[in-house]
């Protein structure tokens, strides 16, 4: 895509330094795959604008080498299948599969089958991690829009390449502050004296009221009151944070909690009908969680965690902004239309406010 | 079935008084439906011993008249799709669908379609509540054992009749303390001066180590060390508590927490691989949760909640015992066999210990 | 005080409308009292700069008429004595007493005695709610700086008058983003079609890194890098939200959760050593929580809660800003000094960025 | 004391093997100290029957070498000052101080002073961990019954000797199922193939209804309906679990959760006005939690945790029984009297039921 990302426009969030691709795959081993499903013409009542996105936490199979993980929920009107075992065992032992709200059953089922094909034993016992936002505004969710092959395609497509953003994968039909949104990503690399760790964030946006939108603190939403969809649609926001810093489960829960601050900075309010669900995992100690004897592991003490908090908050905000900037105007079922954030008008507003 | 229930054998749990059917449907309006799926001969590698059970919280549709609800997890290695919204909004707005672990995706998907058929608007937005235990010991879970019609059959079968127990519905392939288990139920009616409220419990058992089994405090498990399955299989335990007492969401969470005490009394320990997940809901105030103005509701103050705690703990223990007593020896895939609790030997043990 | 508040400077936070005094006492019946304890000259090693602030949730005694309440913790390295019973029973049955970290034992003890004087029975059973930030930077905390009379003075001083802000009461020795902070307050009144409810916030600030400070989105902290204290001191942030909207305990927990968004908007990050602890209570239904029969109450359905979320986030941000603007440069023990935010330089920065 | 403990009477709880002293100090390094405060004659309205008990998690100072810890609350109408930081940081960095409900302020204050005397820096920043049950039935709690020296005496008295039980320390005025209770303890040692770890439990009992009391499953309470106090007094139950098994904070939370099962087995129900608060800590990895670089630590994987769950549940039940058996009939203020469990009648009941 030729659309600019936030940094291409000179918009930086906070004082941190991004990694080489400024996406979640800057965390070594993390892989992301998309399957975009677009069917029928704009306006067709049965038009489908949806998809599946998969995050594989490292180069191997997470069910044989689970990673430590933690979660936080800002507002819980949404689903994350697998959340109980993350909280109980402190580990993530499945890929994270993102899709449309009503498709999580199908995505779960297809992921079980795919895992069973890779590893029969795991296929009988793994509970895949599946989460969602609602794209029913643009996409006919009752049209049976995905099948097993779509989920498997996303699972097979995972790559350590820079993450494709905007209207791709599970983000295809999503919005953000009443503009078009979808998948976004960003990363931060800590200074050497802070450990040199990498923090990467991937967001699937679908939340926010236009008039509340802040970009780097500028009240952009108030100045861009046109280009509204026919109806405001209160959605969700799924955020996945990856890091190579050796953090224990209770520390990863703390990291996930800081995602809320990034949402607050952009004008989100954890709306009543939103599923604002956050997962953080660490690629360090992957061997330890699965060990059968006494496992040996490493840990960053709490006293060194602040830079990781700050990196998480910043990268969340920048990832949401990238989701909007990389998305394009889309027309879906019944001529519902969600407009892309107009870059020229955004930049005019930023300039007016001294940025 | 002609098998006795606990009270038929003179085994009472605690001092409380059961309702007319001594099942969860003693709570006015609560409906339960089963779909039992048994396919192929005993021992066939593709034999299926599974099913679906549905609890409808009242006579109407919960998505138009949600009920207050709360949850507690003793051990979280299991799934309850819908748990986030119960915790966030304090309400249950879906039937509770119980099935086999790997089938929750299909059950979710089928339930979405069924709700859409009843009510198109709800079908686009309701997140059904689906939970599970693992019956892979007796049933070939990768054999694609249920389809939409099975789930719909359970949804259509709901009735206020006394609950059928043992190897039925989602309990078909489940066990309990290495004996055969499944679905069990019990109820309690409070004295008039305690408000006269009814508490009903439905359990789907799949947990426990034989040697730990206590029945009314007697160490029955130690005395019945034969009739073991080929392999111990650590499962889960789902417990649903219904009441007509007007309790708010935070109070229903307190009720759900007391289920743990009943599990403790029977010798359970919240095993590491178990999904011990509990939901409590109140049929009172159903109109209030959905109201769009200022809702008027009623509540039992905390100071009057102890009898409801005690009823919950007792009914949980008795329901688990009923699940075992009503179940029959079953042979499943690959000749795996789980034996029923032998009533004569149980009664001999009880007699020896003065009951 | 003659220092300006945020609105006096034309700085508004969000689109909401404040109440008459733009403090927490705009919520009818809420009372606030301060006791400021300043002893010895600037620089004296035994100088004391501390105090006590009390919030009484309504005109009566909360132990005979408790109010519904909920809590949220952004970062838990701090104390709120009484949090367990708020979470379990869903009610606040004590005044909220704020003071210095090491003084919570004394404040608890003195509050017990004071309650016993008002009401002997309550004095034997009430567990007062006491919370804290650390003012050891400016104040000699080991100098035994307060006694029972100081706590009682704050308890007796409660009034429905507009809240005094800045270096008063428990806020006396506190800071904010390395500037002087203390007590701040703000309020919002919802439109009539949103129910016309009032939301009031009182903050005790002691958190934040200068370089992260945002004011109405402007990166003020980066531009005001001088006037730093000798050492950065990572503190806490206590936020109390009051409303007359009839919200149940689980809804008040949701309100408390939105405080994090306000902290995020101002550049806070929930620092590792911070106690960022939030309480929300509703003055509606005060009779219901204490009732001994079946209580009758009212409730705003979840679908109407968004304006209350937004009011909470906005009022939190504005209250923190007021705490800074109303505070004055202070010199404490050992010549430690914390500077007030310079209004002229703040306004220059705001102007440069188009405000 | 010459009173028998449970095992002296042939009452064993579960199949596990106790350690040498069958108390919490079987966990290497754990130290316990008591200060018993008994003042004035039986019946004097100002009679005091109270005290302080301290648990020091290892041989050193926990603020320089904190230990991993986790908590669980069965019913939260009680106080544990310090719970927020245990949950946030996953560590215990203070002795655990147990006392009477209204004395926690004084105990906190005295502990701050004591720590400051040992270590000035810690004294300015440590938040001591203080918890309580209510002994106001036997003791005049408003008589100002303890001072700093009493708390310091308990802090100084800590020893690795077997724990003294019954009416000692903070257990002095406590009860249990309407019999006299107080402090009790027990331990379990795992088999070598389970790691050979030790689990120790210390309880301060003050909960339970007589008629619900179960001892090793026998309904003893129903058979001992006399010897009742003048009035039933609903209290609390504090349980501390120590282990040398290398468990992370999220695993210690899981351990603490299993205490509920032991309470359930004995007939407790988590009464409405009870503070049933449980803390678990591990003496392993004490260096790691305080490390300033990347810490190296060890961990038992979740798959090996079941024997520790079982040991916790058993030792909790046995410790509560020891608290009752070691306590003696006590008469306190205003001739309130709580009777000891009569051993002869207990044994007659046990015999009747085949034990």
C-alpha cells in the first residue's frame, strides 16, 4: 500500500524508538498471517467484507512450547475464547485467531481441526484462543461468509514479515472513531540500559466516537465532523502486545493493563457495548512453561518494568493511528460506507495546532 | 430411569429442604433440554458418546429479557464463551449451552443461527453462552459428532419438567471421581422467614480422583478402589445455580463462589487441568436488566444471604451425587469403559460408617 | 486562593458541562473536610507537610446508610483499607479518609474511635476506609506528625461547600508530574435527556513524570523541563468518583475503571511504585443497601452508561489539572522543594499549540 | 500444653504425610511469634483477651528479600492491609501481622516503627501486611488493649520452633464453630517423586456455625448442640500457606484458592460477615524477587501442582481442627464464655461413625 503510516507524516507518539518495521514482528519470532474475504459488489445485501488474522507467538508450535501471557479487559462486552486458561495457567498455548464476532465458533472449530492435523494429541486437548470485533455494519454476517479453508489460509500465511495493515484479515470490515479502521501495528525498542527489549503491538480497531478522536493530543475529531457513516456503530478493540522481555504472567497482566492508557490518550472511553480486550505475551522462557521438571527461567524485576509500560502505551496509540491511516474507504452490504481518514485534512489540523 | 437418587437411598446433604422435583426446574420458569448423541457400537474407534444440554433461564427469550448473573472460577482450564459480558454487564442474555470441549465452536455457531431464526436482530448481536467438559475418553471427538440439528434439538427440547440426569445431553460421556457421571441436579427451598426462595443447581461433572471421593463425609473412594477406568482422566466441572431470590450481579458472584465449598466437601480439589466454572443467575428482576429508562428492582440485602449460600453448597453436593447415581456404566470408543458407582457397595460403606 | 483553576484559564477538558462549583460537592449531599498539618520551618529536618482529607458520601452516617460502591486499581502499589468489603458487599459504609502512606494506621485507629463516639455499636464493627499517597519527600514521616485530633478535625470539618484544592488536607505534601500537586476536583452535569445526573471527582495526585505531562493534549512537560525537584519521586494517585446516578455495584466498578483513561490522557502511565486506586460510589439507593427486608431500588440500565463514563474521564483529567494549578511551591524537610506549575509559561505553551 | 492435637486422637485428614512438627515452621526458615494479652478477671467489663501473631516468611528481612506470594478471598468482609501490593507485584515484602479487627491500625503503626528501627530506608517505604479477626465477643476492643510494645514483642518472638496453638497470640479471643478456637497449624511433605516439597499452614479461626461442623466428615456439630456461647458471633478465618516449592505468583494464587476447599470440608460456608482471606507464599526464589538485573529463578510447571493443591486443602482442615483441640474454655468481658470442644464427646461421636 502506498498510504502513509503515522511516522511518514511526522506524527510520532511519545519519545520511544520504533523497531525496524515498526510492527509487532519486530519481536523476534512473532508471526502474523491474514486472510481477507471480500465477496460481492459494493451495496449487494449479501456483500461480505470480513476476514481472519492469526498471531503465532514464536517460530514453533505454541502447544508444545507455550509462552507466558496475561490479559486485561477495559470493557468486557466481547469475547476471547481461551481467556480462562491464560489467567489460570499464565500461559498462551495456541495461536491467537482474530475474526468477526459471529464467526468465532467457526474459527474455533477450524483451528481445532488445523491443530489436529499438525499434531493429533494437541488436537484433542488444545483450546484455541479466538477473539473478535463486530463487522456487521459493512458485512453480511449471517451469509456464512467463511469456511475452514479461510481460517487455515490465515494460519498458513503467518510470517515474520512486517505486518500488513488497514483493511486486511480480520480488520477488513472494521472501523475506528467512525472512520475506516482495521489492523494496525507499531513497536518500540528500549535503550540498552533499559535492557534493549522490544515491545510490539497489533490492534484490531472497531471502537470510538468521532467527536472524541485525539491525534497526538489534537482534537482532530471535532474538526472532521463530516464523512460520517450513516449510523454510529459501537464496536470493540482487541490489542495484542508481544515482547521479548522476560516477564512472568503477573507482570504481563500489568503490561496488558497499560493498553487502556493508550486508548484513553486517543479519546476512547471503553464504550458500554465494546469488547476492549488485551493480551500480552513474552517470547522469553518459552521452554520453561512446558517443562516437566523444575524449570529454570529469567525475569525482569518489577523495578525495571516502567519503560515497558511506557512502550506499551505508546505503541498502542501509534498502532491505532496506523490502522486508520492504512485503511481505505469501503462500501459494504446495503451500501453502508465507512470513509478513510482524509490525510490532507488531518495534516491541516495538525499544522494548525502546532505540530 | 429406575436408578435411585441420593434421597431415595436416605442420603441427605445438609439440613435444607429440597423442592418438589429436587432439580433446578423447581426455580419457576427455568427450563432444561437435552440432546443425547450416541453413535456406533461399544468399542468402535469412531464411537460417539456426547451431547448437548441447554438451560433457558426463564420462560421467555433471555436476549429480550436478560437476567442478572455472576460467575466464579475455581480452576480455569476450561471455557465459558460469554463470561466477559456476564462479568461486565452483570447479565445473562443467552441460553447456557453445555457440550463437549472441542464442540463449543459448533455449538456457538449453531446457537447463533437458532437465535437469528427466532429474532433476526438478536441473531446479529447476541453472544451465546457456551461451556464444556472433555468427553474425549469415551467419545471420538474428532469424528465430527454433532451438527446444527443436534444443538437445535436441545434448544427446542427445553422444558420445566424435572431434569433428566446421568448419561444424557452434554453429560453423556462424562465421568465423576473415575466413576460414570454426567448431568445431576438438586434444589433447596428456604424457610418462609428466610424469604421462601428456591435455589436450584445443575451440574455437569467430569472431575475428581477416586481415592478422594467423600459421600456425606464417608471416605467411599478409598473403599471402592476397583472398577477403575483404564486411565485416570482429569476433567472439569460446570455448575449452574438458579434462584428466584432477588440478587444483584455482585451478590450472584458471591453465590457462585460457594459452589467451591460443595466441591470441597465431596473431595474435589480443583485439579490443574480442570475447568471448574460456575454461573449463578436470578430470575427476579428480569425486566429490569433490559429496561431503557430508570429501572425499578428489588434486592435481598447482604445480611440475609447466608441461607442462600448454604443452600447453594448443599444442592451442589447433592447434584453431583445424583449425577453419579443416575449414570450407568458406559463403554465408548476403543473399548474405554467407565463404571457406574455400585449402589449396593456404596450403601454398605455408608452403613459401616453409621449412616 | 487566588490562583486560577483550569476553566479560569480557558482550558476545558472535553465537551461536558461542569456543575455550579465544578467540584465533587456538586453531587448533592457529598461532604469534604480537610485538616492541613504544617510544622516547623522550611528546611528543618523534622519539618512536617502533611494532612488528612475526608469524604463523607452523604449528609448522614454511612454506617447506618451505606452507599453502593465499586473500585478499580490501575497499579496496586498502595493501600486502601476497606477495599475487600467494598468488593464483597458492594457498599461503602465508612467515610473515605485520605492521608500520608505511613499514617494510615493512625488514621484508621482515630477514625474507629471517632465512629465509636458517634455510635457505640458501629464503633465495634465498622472497618473504616483509609487510603494514602506518600509525602515523605517533603514531610518527615517518621516524626509522628499527626494524632487523633488531626483526624477528628478533618472528620468534623466536612462540608458541602466547594472543595478547597491544592496544598490542603492530605494533599499538602503531594506532587504531580514533578510539579506541586495535591487535592483537585471537578464535576460534570449530564444533559436532561441523559438523565441530568451529576458526576463529581476528587483526586489526590502524587504521580507522573514531568516529561510525559500533557495538558489538553499539548506536550507541556517537554517544554517545561526546568523547575524540577532534586529527585524524581514516584508516587500514587487516589481518585474518588461520586454520582447521584442510580448505579449498582458492578456498574460503579465500571465507572471506576474509566478513571484510568483520564490518567492516560494526561500522560500518566500507572508507574510501578504507584498506588493508582479508584473508588466510585452512588448516593442513590442509600436506604436500599442497609435495608433488612426486600429492598426496592432504582438503576440506570447499562445502555445508558456511556455519558457517565465520559463524564468520569473528563472530570478526572480536569481535577488533576486543578490540583496542580491550585498548588503553590513548597519547601519541606531538608530543603526539599517542589515547584508550582508556572501559569504564564503554561499559557504560552498552550497558545503556541493553538489553544 | 497437654491437650491432644488431631493426630494424637487418631484423626488424620486425607492421605498426606505431615512434617516433623506438623506446623507451618516445617517449611525451612518460616518463623512464627506470638504475644498474648490477657488482662483483668473473667467477667470484668474491661477484660481483654487478645494478642498479636507474626509470621516471618524466612530467616532474613522480607523487605530486602521479598518472597513470591498470592492471595484468594472466599468472603471479603475483613481486612488484609498490603493485599494490593501482593497482587500487583506478586511479592510479600513484610512480616504478616495478625491481630484483632479494631487493632489493625495500631498494629500497622507499630510495625512501621519496628521496621524503621531495623532499617531506616525500609521504614519510610514498606507497607506492612496486617490482617485480623474480630474478638470483640470475649475482649473489650475499645479498651485500648495493645500498644507498640505488644506488637514488637510478637515481632521479636518469631522462632522456627513448632507453632504454639490454641488461645495464643492473635488467636487468644477467637472462636471456631461456636467452640473456642484460635491459632492452629499443620503441614504436609510431598513424596520424593512429587518433589519432596513441604507445605505448611497456619490458621486463625473465628468462623463457622456449630450445627454445620464436620470433623473428618462426621457431623459432629449436630451431636454437640449444647455448650453454646450466649450468642452466635459470625467471624472470620485467616489462612497463611507457606511452601518451599518454587511457585510463581500466579501459581501461589492458585494455592491460596484451594484453602476454600478445606473450609468447605469442615462445614464452613464463607459467611456473609466473615473475612475469609488467604495468603500463600513460597520461600524459594527469595533472591529473585528483589534482584535488580535479570533474575534467574526456578519454577514447578503447572502439570506438577496437584499434590500441592491437595496438601494445602488437607493441612488447612487439620490446622483448623488443631486450633479447636488446643484451645481451652475462656471467659471474657461481661462473663461471655466460649467452651472448648470436649474431646471425650468428640471421640464418642467419631467412634459411633466408624472412625
